[in-house]
C-alpha cells in the first residue's frame, strides 16, 4: 500500500472528502460507486464496476451469438469482454472522451471525432451504446469497423445493452 501523507477528518455524518488529486488520478467523479473493504486495521476503497461482475456473461454473449467481428463490452475504464476476433482488446483502456458522452448512443467517424480507445485503431467507424440503469452509466458496448456500421449491428448493440443493464 502506497502512503500518500494526506490526513482527512471525518465529519459528524461519517463522511470524508477525497483529495482532488486522488479523484483525478483514479477517475473518480460525482456518482462514481466505491466499494469498501477491510484488511486488518485498514479500510480500502475500490472503484466498483457492476458490469465487471458480469464479465463472463458478456464474454459468453458476445462469443456465442455475435456474427460481428469487432464488438467489445467495457466498464467506464477498460474493455472487459470481446467478440472472438478481437480478444487482443481485453483490458484496453478507454479514452476520457467516452465518459463525456453521457447516456447518448453515438456513431463516430474517428477522422472527424475521437477514438473511444486510448491506443490508435485502424478502424474509423464506431458505434458506442451506453449501458445505463436507473440513470447511472455502467459501461459501453462498442462496435468498430473500417466500413459503415449497419442497422443489424446497431440492433445487436441495443440488445446487449438492454440485457446487461437488466443484470446490473
């Protein structure tokens, strides 16, 4: 455990304020879910990703019924499940811009907009569908291709999002 030398006082309601530097470093913003753990005398905070709990389910779903080559499911930071043809994307970090989309679904041409992944991709077209439950964003379904993304791909992304949001 890394010591950072910051001390905070607990208020009368049991709250503490996380320093801005820590929030920025760990991408913690208003509404971010945090999980508490006890380890001996220590209390550990961990960013909670409900969608990560369904990683195997999302992997099975994408692997078994997807005829699409390039489709991934991500929590708000990382790719957690992929179709068969893009397993190398597992663990790939998402760009910060993707979290600024809100609950919108968007089609993106990366020549004129942003790439949802941190690393450069050969694909230029992206469909990003947000996984939302009770107004909270849990993750994304991203379909990417060098050609146009058709209506069947959009329908599939909608089905995956609806299914996963009901599991959260």
